[in-house]
């Protein structure tokens, strides 16, 4: 009897160790994902990233092996989930009402939000950019041409009566231009007052018109610098109207821009979007805050700046088939990770001081 009891207990212990392992090996979970650094990197033989590590930890928590199935886009992920070709999907997937009508979501795994990234324009370079524009160049060159021809016209009137202008046309070009310039800037030379009738009339007209010339010149510079200042700063969404905006096709950021009546160019992937930004094709990017923060920290090389304001808070979740029995298991493990520090460890590993979840 004792021997039988020992055999029974040994078999029970063996069974208790084998059943979870067999269950894990027999029922792996296939999870779709997409390349979205730092949440998911799928450009290497083994997927990695914050969401990838979190899903693997969840798999261990529910005793299920996780197999990742990389996809080209969010649309592909969602289609596979709804067609029951995969068990779920994970990356930086925003929880929205529209998506919840067709699929289930786990508890939030990350607090995110829509932010704006613009070029990191330094004040000194901005001032030079404001001054050396095509419009200002046209104004300056037009003013110089007007002074030159005004000076030569005064030479024509005064060359026989004013010793200062009494020289051949070739030699009189610069002295005549200098006289007109001083007339406009300083009010002229007392010792070189025009002596001819036409010269005096023209000089008076030139002094009066110089008031308008200087005003136009100052107004042009002021307007150019004002426009430059407006385009270098973002105070509200309306400021995006002065910029070439980029985002991702079908993203919540694209829907956000559309709802606010803003024009934008959409790209198939963040890589294409950031390439357009680096090339100057786009000078503002509206997208998920943590994605932009990671790009700024690791790829932008000081040439990009993510604005502090969050324009719309969002939460990321794990997408599951509608009515999936996995939801309860996953939610319980996620809550456990929040308590035992597993979640915070993953957060520090992938984000550190790059981004703080909302």
C-alpha cells in the first residue's frame, strides 16, 4: 500500500510539471506585429522592442509560447486578427472606439498621445534665414537700382552747373549713386545743393519718395522676420497651416488632422515619413509621441525637436479577436506586472529618459 502511494505521488508530481510544458508546446500564440521602433523591431532575425518583450513576458505568465508574425502595416495586422489567422497583434496600437467595434483590446500597455515634431531651428540661423530671403533681396536690389538711376538723372541735370557732377558719365556713376544714397539716408550734402531747376525739383521728389522707400524696406524685413518667427514656433494647431505636414496613412494621427481640417501628406511607414522630414519635403510631423521622441533621440542628430504639448492622449493595447478567451488571462498578467515591477523594468530598458508615458 505504501509503495502504491509513493508511485501515485511521483506520477502526480511528474504530471504537474509536464502538463504546463505540454500545453505551452502544443498551443503557441501567433501574434502579428509591425516595425515600429522602439515598440517593435522586426528588421532583425529575432523580433525585439518594448512591446515584443512585454508580449514574451505575458506568454511566460500564461504558459504559452509566442510566435511573432511581422506584417507590412496596421491594416494587415487588423485583417489577420479579424480573419482569425493570428491570435492577436501588438506594437503601438492605439485603443479607439472604431477598432473596438471589430476587435477586443487588452488593458492599456502604454500611455501615449499625438505630438508634433518640427526642425530644430536655432535662433541665429533663423535670423539669417529671415534676412536673406528672395523677397528682401528683390526689395534691396530694386532700391539700389532706383538710387543709381536717380543719381544718374541728377548728374544729367546738374553736370554743367554743379562741380560735384561735372565729370564724364563713366566717372560720375559712383559719385552720383553716392549722392543719391546720402540724400535718402542723411538728407543730402549741404554743399552739394542742386542748382538747376529740374535738379531741385527732382531732388525734392527724391527726398519725399525716400520716406516711402525706407518704409517699404523696413516693412519687408519686418514681415519676413515675422513670418519666419511664426513658422519657427508652434503655439496651436492653426500654426500647422504654415507648414508641410506629414503623418502615417490610416493612423489615428491622420484621423486627428482630418478632423481639424488640416492638409497633410501621408506616408506608408515611419521610415518614409522621417526620410521626407530629413529631406525638407515635410517640415512638421504629427504622430505618436514616443515614436517621435525615440527618433529625435536616436536618429535626428539634433535636427529635430518634439514639442512638449500632447494634442490628444491615447492608450496602446494588445489587439485580440472579438470575444477572445485570452483577454482575461492577459489582463491579469498585465496587472501583475504593474505590481511586481516587471512593467517598470521594461519601460526603463526601452525608454529610460526618452519618454515618460502619460
